[in-house]
């Protein structure tokens, strides 16, 4: 950009000032400032003088090798004569802001579109900084879209209010006219929410202690404890050190049984074996049990993970159960393949809860591991079968993980989070929000949890 270009812009802006003053004369009885204002200074990429885009707002497209994305920054109007700034400085400042935003959006979109590659490449014992940045960018992108759409909706409502009665809603004029500021505010909000979510995931998971009263529970089983771990998501943003801290935390409570209800890993054994090794340090009196989640079928080979888990003394419940003796009574711990297993067309994997419960007697205390709450609903609808299940342990929902998803996750799943009781079958259901997160290392406040369940 040369000085001559700035001089030309200064001359045009100066000549436009008198016209703009007349144009912005506001008729207090009838006129609407939104309809009379003009874009004096709109910057579509490298074009920055008003003659190129008179009387209307500007839409410019950003095209990257990876994406075709449109970002609307329109009606960026300014009355220069009312501010004590030199026109040339305003030209420089506005161009710089637009250039910076354009570069930032292109970089953000680039990072978002390469983020998925880190599930298959450059995976090690600990997360690498590039994977963390790329997947964090996904969270920024999601929040940014949400807040931009929210502001567009709010501005649309405000415009209608101004048209209906401009006298009573004049205070809304600035909110409607200054849309560039609103978009910058949306960016700030997105960054703030992501930083807050990052901070949550850096904290140790909360430990929630739950007491459940089981009808006709044998005396020997009263006080029996189950440690529930769900959604560990060992992968590009969850590594060895985070898993070791989780293991240390749950071991402090010395549960009688540890149950891992799905979504343990996001990748192949060859890439994540070292990151998953701390799981061999899980200790409980009657063993550690695992049932698959949907992510075991999305990333890697689930049968290879079964081999690895057996090697580190974790028992996969592949549509089967394990019976343990507690005093003179018995607990049947069952687990079934995830609801997604059939859709994945992975040979030999399908949700077969009847097979998983085969051999569990009515007198046994039956605890079942099922990853998805919607799979829980299917089982509970089979009343005769579900009557023999005392407790179902589930996960999958992450408590929504990000605030924008909380309503969607709540309505999409049969159970959202916490303890539920089905009166028809007499079955308790506990849905954990998970120990970790999937993808972006961000989560809602108090969203990471380890559950300790005590039977009484």
C-alpha cells in the first residue's frame, strides 16, 4: 500500500463528510437511522474507499486451499467528522483490523481442517503441541459460529423493533449500526469460553460418591463399592501423564470393582500403547472390567485393544459376564458391545445384551456396563430382561462437553447425566459425564468426574 493510495482515500473521505452529515440527519418522528445511514468506510479485502461499495454493506469471501468459507462483515459505517482522528490514520487502522481478522480466520479454518489428521499421525506417549493447538481451534470455531449466529439473530430482532417504534427503541441504534464491533465481541466471547474450558481440563477430575439402595441386597454385599470410569479418550490430547493421575486418584478410594464403560481410546494400539500403560496400575479387590464404546469402532482395531487390555489385567466384557463371590453371595458383572458396533460392520461385534446376561441368576446382584444411554433405553424397554438388572453404568454424553452442545445432548439421549431410577423394572442407571473429553481439550465446568458407587 503506497502513500498515494492513502492520499486518494483521504481526499474521497473528506469530500464525503459533508454528504454524510446530511444523510445522518435523524427525523425524530418517523425516520429510522438504520435506513438513512450509509457505509462511508467499508473494507472488502484490499479495497478501502467508499466509491467501490456505496449505500450498501459489504460481503467478502475468504477462500483457502482447504475451505470455502464466507464471513460477513457488513454495514461497517463511520462518521469521520465526529471523531478527532485524521482520515489517513483511520484508513490505516481499519485496513489493519480487517487484514488481521482475515488472516486469523484463514489460520483458524486451516487448523480446524487439519485437526482430524492428528488421530492417525504424530501420536505418542504424550500429546504434541500442534495437536493441542489444532483441536483447540475446533472449539474456538464452534463457539465463534454460535456467537456470530446469535448476534445476527439479535440484530435482526432489534431492527424489527426499530421499524415498529423508533421513538422508544433509539437506544438500540448503536447495537444495530456497529456490527463490526459485535463480531469482534463474538470472537472475544469464543476465546473466553475456550480458555475457561481449557482450564477445566487442566484440573483433576472431581470424585463423586454415590450411595444406591438395592432391594434385597445380601448382607455380605452391603458397602460394596464400584469405581466408574467412562470416556477416558486416550488419544491426541490425552496422554500417559493424565491417565496416570486418574489412576492414582481412583486407587485412593480402594474400590472393590473398577468398571470402564466405553470410549477408552481414540486410535490404534501401536500408537497409544505407551499412553495406555498406566491402566495396568488400576487396583481393585475383584478386578477391572471394560465394555466398548462407539469410539473403539471409530479409531483403530477393537480386537487388538482386547488383546492389549487382557495383557494388562483388564477384562473385556464382549457380550458376556463375569461372576464374583462376595461372602456367600454372588455379583454378576455384565457388559455388552456398543450400540454403534453393528453400524461399524466390525466382524463379530454387535450389541447383544441377552447374551451378555446369560447365566446371571435372579438371586445375583447384576451390574451391567453399557456405554450409550440410548442403548440403556432399549434394554429397559425389554421389561422382563431388565427386571434382573440392578444397576446399569453408562457414559457417552460428556455432560454436553461444550455449553453450546448441552441442549442437543440432553434431548438426543435417553439419559443425560447422574443417577436415574426406572420404577417399572426397579433398575438404577448412572450416567457419567466422563473422566476426560473427546477432541478439543475443553469441557464445561465440573465436567470431568470419577464416580465411586456404594451399594447398601
